[in-house]
């Protein structure tokens, strides 16, 4: 016969059926049934049974709550979505069974832990929105992507035939797909696409709902200020991303301040075969060493490393932005003393983007808050150095440092 505790567990599990549910019981996180088997295998912990060995006893595996930061990354790296169910009241004062509920859902595409994230690699969650009636490969679709660890949020629209190339370009860890379209998307992307597919209810992929959830989050009257007002199907994908984050993070995403439209016609689209043969970021053997990126990467900050990787994965096509970028490079090359001084300052700046995100979402410890203070003290020095240069690209960057 099921105990009140197990009934509570089953009620919570029913709300999050596609996750590994970590259920807080006193000083431990426990897992049951299939979740226990997964947890035992992935984490290498003992699998036992609840029910004193009786017939039909429930598989059980658990670990101390203070070990969560060590074990959680292993589950995420193994490709599992994880729901964290905490005790919402002190057991000493609880009347009856302790109140519990899920406080956060993490997945390969929604991660903040340094043990999961690669320093110079973005960790994207993406969503794709298809029109209700696909007719040809020229039909436009919506695509949105976000890195919650940095706050970067973008969307685009392009013909269906470019979806594989865009997926290879962005390389999301997780893809949100409308239930209706899951089989279609899987067929289009093929078995070689390494991504976690997450099914989302059809009603979420609605233009009015997407518009409302975005303006509510950004606290704006419209989306005109972001330049996406006319991007209807792209906005639907962005709305699906925002809905997913609000559900899994319980609206704890204050660092997501803007959404940026991306025009795919602005840069070259490199297919997977081209990127592999040119060994841009991964060698033919699938290793990071010996690639174009590994050879030219002299960045001093994780943010710079991520930006460089984006640049070489998205070569510019238009002459004006190419010239502006090269003018900035040339000025830094010729201004040797200034360049060396800038590099000295950058050596004292860590991963500012991800640190700000951790602080905004309440995940930072006192040491990290102190690190932020030290990093911010370098910003005025950096502004002063760059203000002596003439490149518009560089001076624009200086102006943006204040925001």
C-alpha cells in the first residue's frame, strides 16, 4: 500500500514525467523507480529498494543534499532533464507530511554550473516553429536560441531548407519542438544531429501568446524596440523559449534583458561537411586541437573566446561590416603599446557575462560577488584606453560598456 510520502512523490512525478526527479527527504535527495536506476548508473551510487525487500519493493537511490553540485552536472552531461523537488517548510513545524514542490528544472540546454559549461563555448537552448501547412522547402520557419548562462537571446527566420545548416551553426544542446512537428523535425535533421529533443504542447506555439509572454517579460508595450515586430513566426519560436524558461526556472531569469534579430543573409552559411573538412572548430577526428579556432585563439576572456568562435562560424558577407572589423584590427595591430595595455587589463577580467547571470539568479557565492567587484573596477581603465583609439567599432564597444 502506498504511503502518504510516496503518494506525494507520485503526484509531483506526474507533473514532470520526462525528468529525473530529485526528491528532497531530510538531508538527502532520493530517486525512485526508473529514475533510481538511471541515477545509480550515471552517478555510480548504490541502488537499493524501499519496502524491506518485499515483493514489489520500489528501487531507490539517493545522495546527500550537499552533494547536489557534484552530481547534478553528471546527469546533465548524460543528456537528462532534472527536476529538483525541495522541502518548502521546516519538518519540525510541519503538520502532517512536509510540503514539497519542484523549484527548478535543469536540462542540457538550461545550465548555469561551471562543471557543465565549457568556458569558451556557448550553451544554447533553441526552438523551431513551423507553419501550420508546410508546402515546400522554401517555406519560412522561425528559429530562436538562448544561452541562459550569458543572457544572449536571438531569433531569426529563414527557409526550411536552411534548418540543418542553422542547427549546425548554433549547435544547441536542446531543441524545443511543437508536439505536432516532432516527427517532421527529426526526419529533417536526421539521426546524426546530436541534440536533446523536448516536446512542447501545441498551444504554446501561438503568435498572440508568444507576443504577450515576451512583452510581459521585457516590460514593454510592444516588440518594436527590438526590431522583431514583423517577425511573426520567429516570435512564436522565441515565445516557446520564454515559456519553457518561465516554467523550468520559475520566472527566475531577470538577466534576460533583450532579444536580438539575426539576419541569416548577413553571413555565410557553412554546412556541417564544410566546417568539418576545413576543421574550423573541430578536427576531422572530432577533436578541438589542430583546428583553425585553436590556432588563432589568443583571447584572454571566456567572452572573447565565445565571440571569436561565433565570428569564424558565421563569416561576414557584406563589405561594410568586414571593413569596419578589419579597421579595428589594424588599429590595434599598429597601436602596440595600447594593445599590450588592453591585454593586461583583460587578464584581470574573468567570465563577466556568466558571473552576472549567476548573481542575477541568486546562484553566486560571496567569493564570486567579490570577483565581480574586482572585474568591474577594470572597466573604467578599459574605457580610458580604448577612448584613445579612432576605430568606430572600438569606440562603440566602449560606449556599450556602461550598459
